[in-house]
C-alpha cells in the first residue's frame, strides 16, 4: 500500500519538465514528493537523490517556475475570494474573471517552462576538409593552373 502512495506522488512530479517516471520515483524515495519541495531542495539534494548534476539543475529551475506560477495563482484566488465577499454582484463577476485570467497566465508560464526545458538539437560538425569546395570551377583549381604551364 505504501508503494501506491509513492507512485501517486511520483506521478505528480512528472509534470516537471525533465522528470520522467524513474526520476520521479527517485525523488519520491528521497521524500521530495511535491513540486514545491523539489523547488526548495536545490541541486545538491537532487544529486544526493540520484540525479545527475546537470539534470538536477534543470529540474530545480523548472520546478521553481512551476511553483512560482502556482503560488501566484493561489494568491490571486485568495484575493479574488476576499474581494468577492466585500463587493457587490458585478464586482464578484469581475473578480472571478480576474482569477480565471491569472490561472490562464500561470498555465502559460508552466507551458513555457516545459517548452524551454526541451533539449536543443546538436549542430552538425563541420568537416575538416582542406581545399576547394565542389562548386569551385576547374579553372580556379591550383592543379589545373599548374597543368597548363
């Protein structure tokens, strides 16, 4: 039964870009079972949990972005609820729409964090070929000019 709990906690961690099922299990075993705990843990604790240093650095950065977005959403929701309690009916609707807009913004921030975490394709290596290219005409090649003489 305990492993079922860890599996559900691990599945929450897979929302972080760069964290798959295996990485999420490592983090859950290290008692880093929420996004906010991962964000607060830092690179050193993630390395101790079994992640590589470069991966840990990226995961912490992505977790911080997601955590900041969710905290902003919570703060806005609390502020909207308080405003709704004290405001007339029209203001209540405005507060709800503001909360929706903020929730959309936080989702967009999380999506941007996810898209930025994707690895960039490696550039093709340049050839170390010395000499003219295929497009160089024969008349410009040194061996051809020397052969004329």
